[in-house]
C-alpha cells in the first residue's frame, strides 16, 4: 500500500509538473512575436518557481491528503449527521404536518363556528323577518278587522237610517196634523214585526188635539216597517218620535 | 338607542294595551248601537181631511136631525171627511157599544155617537160622545226583561175623548147640533169651530112693480133660520157685527143719502150714529167694541175717522185729497187698514194707519187694484179684492212678507169677510148674473158654496163666535 501511495504521489507530482509546464512555457513556444530574450529569463525563473511551487504543492497535497482524510471522516460524520438531520427533518415534517393538520382542524372548526354563527345570523334575520311579517299581518288583520267592523257599523247605521226613513214616511202619510207651530214627543213600543203596542206622550204640545193626532198617526201606521236582524230590531223595540210640522 | 330599545319592548306592550282599547272601543260601539235612542222626526203630515163617522143619534126623530147637521158642519169646515152612513159596520148610540176594530178597517179616526131622551113635551136631554178609534187599543206591556219599566207610560187610555150632556128646548136643537159640531171640531183640530156662527148679508129682491127691495138678513152659516132685520126700498150696505155679536152697523140710503145705523140684532132697536153731511160709509167695529171706524166726506172728500161710541167723539185719522174708505181694524186694535186711491185715481191700494205712530204706509203693491182689506184673526194675513186683467179675485197677502196668493178665480168676487177662527173667507160672487155667497179656506184648499137664498146676495159679514148653550161634561 506504501508504494501505491508513493506512486500515486509521484504521478500526481508529474501531472502537476506537466500542467505547470504547459501553463508557463507553451504560450512562449506558440507565440512568434515574443522576443527570445524574454523567453530565456522566463525559463530560469520558472525553474526556481517550480521548486518552490512544488514544495508548496507538496505541502498542499500533504495537507490535502490530511484534509481528505479528515474530510472522509467529516463525511462520515456528516453522513451520520445528515441521517440524523434527515430523521429530525422527517420528524419535523411530521410534526409540521401534524401541526398543519391541527391548524386545518382549527381552521375547520373556526369555519364551522363561522358557519354556525352565520347560520344563527341568518336564522335570526329570518326570524326577524318572520316576526316583522307576522306583525305586519297582524296589523293588516287588525286594520281590516277595524275596517270590517267600521263597515259593519256603517252598514248597520245605513240600515237603521233606512228604517227610520220608511217609518217616518209611513207615519207622515197617516198624520193629519191638528195645529201648526206645535211639537210633541211620543214614545213608541213595538212588537217584533212592527205592530204598535204602546204609544205614550212624553212631552205634550199643550194642545190635546195635536197630541192626539200624533198618537193616532202612529196607531194608523201600525204595523211599522222594522228590520228583521235582532241587533237592529232591538233599536226599534222602543223609540221616540218627535212631531213638529214645518 | 334607548328609544329603539324601548320601542322594541313597547311593541308587545302596545299590543297589550291597544288590543283591550280596541275591543273596548268595539264594545262601546256595540253598546252604542244597542242603546242609542232612535228619535224619528215627523215634519209634515197629510193634507187630507180627517175621516170621521157620525152615527145617527138614538131617538132623534122628533127634533133636528143631529147627525146630518153635524156631518154637514164638519164637512163644510174642510177639515173632515164624513163617512157615508151606508158604510157603517154597526149601529151604536153609546161608545160602549162600539167595536173599534171594525171602524179602524173602515179607515175612520173618530166616531160621534149620541142619544136624545125627551124629558117633557118640549124638553130633551141630548148626550153625545166623541170616540177616538185608535186611542182605546193601547195596552200595558211589560218590557223585554220582564220588569215593567215605566208602566205609567203604557196604561190603557180611554178611547172616549168627550162626553157631554145638554138639556134643551126643542127649538134649540139645530143650534145645539152646530154647537156639538164646534165642540168636536175644536177637540180634534185644536181650533174653534164656526158652525154656530151666523152671517149677515144684504139681499136684493126685485119686485117688478115697486122696484127692488133691499133686505138686511141674518142667518145661520148653513143658511137655515134666515131672518130679515131691516127692509128698505133704498140700498142697504156694509153690514158689520159688533164684537159681542149683539149689534150690526150698516149703511142705509133710506133717507136719500148714506147714513150709518147701529141695530140690535135680537130686539131690532136701531140708532143713527153717523148723520154727517156727505157720505157716511163703511162702518167697522173696533176689537174692543167701543169704537167704530168709518169713512166720512163731511170735510170735503172721504177720510177715515174713528167714532168713540160712548162719547160720540169723532177722531180724524187721514187727511189727503184722495178717497180713503173701507177701514178695517187689526185684531189687536193698534192699527187700521183702509183703501185709498192716493197713489193714482182708479188705482186703489191698501194702506195701514198705526195708532202708535199715527203714520200711514202702503201695504199692497201687487196689481193696480187692491181694495177692501180684512185682517185674519191672527193678524198675519190680509184678505182683499185684487184686480187682475179686469177680473176681480179674492186674494190673501202675508203681512210680513207681502206675498200675495189668489184664493178665487171668479170674474167678480167681492166683499170678503173672514171667519172668526181665521180659517175661511166668505165672499160675494156672481154666477149667471146672480149674486151669491161662496167660501174659501185661507189656505185656498177648501172651497164651498153656501146654500142658495132668495134674491141676490151681497156684502156678507161674518159674525163673531156666538155664545153656545150650557152643557155638562160627563165623566169619561
């Protein structure tokens, strides 16, 4: 092995020398312009430099060899280190993955929460909307109920007004007034169907003839036209009539 | 933000207080509908006459036909329509015998029943009842909830409105019949009747040999019992009743010129009260009966004077160059109306003289001839003769507004005289060249002709309300 090393070293040195020669001398050889003089000096100097360079080179090689050995050693260590590193990296990667996964989960959770929140918000809005609609509907219903009841009241009043008119007409057609510029008030009680069952003078005119003529008119007009509907009829059960010729 | 919060919270709260309020409102409306008292206003009636049935009085044969006299009286008033006797569903001489429903079906409002009992050869007891066909049917009825609320309001009313008894002499039977007519009329219309009033008028009977005879007559309104209180070969004019109905003032030409006499209707005693130079015309008794307004020309031309009957003092009211005549008193005696052509000869108008201001103002402006004005008893209208297109009509003018309505459409209607109740106007008209009397209601709705009399009738004068026979009310 020893000679091998020496042989390897000598070969290397020769190679190095050859390289050095080419690198220093050849440009002169192949350069016709360059003067010879210069070429000579160069050679001498080159020899001297070669020696020194060789020494340094040797040292260099030595140290290189040494370095190579340490490098091998270092490589091994590095290998180990790298494996270790790789292992650590792997672990890190796994850890990071884990972390990512965790993050992902967190994110998912967050998203889910967000979604939930949104859902709740939507629901809330929906509910709000529904409530508003319900309120509106209630309001509309109330208004329409009010309208309906007002309409009903109006209709009832209209109907009452109609019967007041026809009763008035019927009594007037039967009344032959006894006197002018007089006024009396009668209270009239009717049976369902309009038959007059009671007439009373509650406010006399001062003239018997006038009051009597009014009472007679009511009796003659009997039965009076009255509504059938119970709630309307109730108003005609008992009412007053003012006789006041104009 | 606070407001918003409270608003949000208030939403519920409002529902809570709005809802009850709303229902309370509905409830009130409902209650209001139920409890609001309906009052119906009757502002006009029918113009028609009141349908009435006058049943034959029991045992009336020996004296006046009460029921037919009453029927004609009421019919003549224009306010009643007497149902013909052949339609009567039953006979009755007292109210208790009546079946009111049967009469209701006939459309009758009132029934008169009566009976006559001879007390001696010349004395009779007369009883009559006036029955309201509808009034008797009222019954007390408990109200719906069982309690008779205000039962006094609905007690049974007696259907008999009047029941009276009279003891009379046979000769008074017609008078009593008229009086009963007036009692019924007043009870049913609220106004005094005029069936018992009389009229004075001048009749001209042409006697070919000796010329015409002028008679001052007094008769019942229905033409019965005419009595001549003054006869003359010379014209008699312008009779006017004293306010107590005992005397008549009139113009007589018996002495060749117009003089004014006052004559007692029952005794015939008379007195010349205006023997002045010139024309003495148109006497008119004052409402208090103490004065006589007249038209005298003693001072040149006809002017209006007032003669104070007790003192015989003459008071001159007008003084102008025109003819002033036909004075008539306002019912309150505070003014006179008279006819004057001071506005243009041949264009007489009616003027009013006020005793308070002693001023004279023109009242009539419708047409170029308005004369012989007479106040109605309420003083609100003037009845007069109005000429339109050469024809003379009786017209009525509302004093307050000056509005004029024609009451008649004759060619020569004149001398209107107003019934003491102010309802009818009696006037003279000509038909077939003959003068006769007609009557028209002041509202123009009723027109009737009085029974024909002998001769030509002119210048009617309606008596005041006479005094009736004494009767006794019977308990109903």
